[in-house]
C-alpha cells in the first residue's frame, strides 16, 4: 500500500525500510538509517485553521528563529532539502536530530525526529492547504516503535499545534 499525497511524495506503508520523496527528480532514500520503517501501529493526525498564507506557515515551520515558539523551545535548523540533516537545539544544546524526507514548499514538509541513535524515529508530516480566509495545517505523526497512547499523543502534539496557531495569529 502506498500513501500518495500528490505527485511528489510517496512512502510505502507495508514494505520497510525505504521512505521516499520524489521532487524535481530527486529521491530521498532513508534506508541508510538503521531501523527506519514506514509502518506505524498508530498513525495520528491533528489539524487547525489559521488566517495566514501558506508562505507564512512555511516560514514558521522552516526558520529556526520561528520554530522555538511552538516546538517546546527547540529551534530546528536544516537546509530543508531531501535527505538533509535537521538539528533541534534548545539554548545552544542539541536535543534532537532528524532527517528531511519530503519537501514541497508551501504545501508539505516531512521529516523524522530522534532523541538519539538508539531512539526509534518519529515521522512528522506537515500539510499546508489553502482554505477560504487562510490555511488548514494538518500534522501527521507516525510513531514507529513504542507509540504513545492517545492521551499522551494529544498532550504532546495538540499544544504544539495550538502554539503554532497562536504564533501565526500574532
């Protein structure tokens, strides 16, 4: 089974370990990262509406000066190109690492996040869809191993999405 959110990004759900994004002929192959699987026992999605344009949302998601406002104080630094590393820092200290999986500017950003090399990755996909009067932002969260229960997941991801919504509403 393949999830296809448009002509760019596809990733197999039943055939680990390859996660791919096709953009402008580029392919992001995450199979080199040990333990990566695209099968998630409990995929979750959270959404909100913001009276902002897609470019402003994209800047909030990709500019390290903005991400700390909604990512629990973590600034996310990357070139935001397929397969590029991401470093999540809090007050100068590296807290998390990640890797970019898919980039469709102003539409979709997918990446994996890990606390360390032995920590199972969490896949995050941000979808930005123009809506009348603003945009709908949808966050898909795929936890590969050791998924949070529903309440834990809501306690982590809903405040982050609400903080993004507040940041974009200012």
